[in-house]
C-alpha cells in the first residue's frame, strides 16, 4: 500500500506561516481547524493529518503563539481561544513515530503550561472587565456623574435668572402691577443633583 500523500492544504499553510510576519501567524493557524474537521475523527486519515501538522511544525507554531499578546491581533483574545482549541485537537490521539520523546517530554508539557498561562491571562482580563462594569454602575460613581450634570444645570439656571433680572425695567413697563423688585432668590436642586428649579420673589 502506497503511503498517503501530504494534504496540499497543509503544505500551503506551512509555506504561508513561514513567510508571514509574526502578527499574522495566529490568524493563519485558524485554518487548521477547517482541515481537522474535514476528516472523520478517529479515522486513519485523521491520524495522518495530525502527524503531518506535527511534522510540518504547525502544531509547534500553535504552541508558541499562545503566549503572544492578542490585543493587536485580528480577532483579539477570541483568536487565542481558538488557537488553544486547535492545539488540543492536534495533540489528542496524535501518535508520533519519529523521536516521540520530543513530543511527550517537551511539547505536551509545554502545551499544558501555555494553556494554563492563557487561561490565567483571560481570567485576569475578565475580572478587570467585571470590576470596571461594577465601578461604572455603582451609586457613588452615578452620583458623581449626576452631580456634575446638576452643577452644570444650576450654573445655566443662574445665568438665565440673572439675565431676567437685568431686563426688570422693560418687564415692569409692560406689567406695572408687578412689584418694584424681581430677583432670583432661591435655586432648589433635587437630592441627586440632576434637576434645578428656579423661583422668583415679587416684592
């Protein structure tokens, strides 16, 4: 029986990864999942695909890029999660015939370490995001936001009242029944600082 040829998709992907800049490699490696899912799991073809991915260093690339900073990678940290899944799929059930100790004694332990490292980074980012959300919606933060808005509204209301007071002579000429003095004497703000009410005294 003639040995199975290497899948052309693996050859093409290996060439792309070798020639591409580092920041583009993670996105290219996402193509591996399409290759793996196109073959029935547990079949001889699946085993051959995994072996070729390993021998053409694509599994090793998946291992290395897990420690990369994904803030500027297309897809962000979701891409890192997909790479971790691909690495797991490649390693599960893989039978390495040439230099198996390299795989079992070095690559597998490193894969576990890098997966745990990625998990820790994602956990930290998740905790920070939740903390920012809690801080944003906390009563203290909200009162400060509303307080700033209330202060601006109060300043606007005072300016309007002052302008009205300056127009007192013209107003009295039209309505002489009003008292001789019109002045804004009180500005009431709601406890939250979001609403201001202008009152005038007529004397």
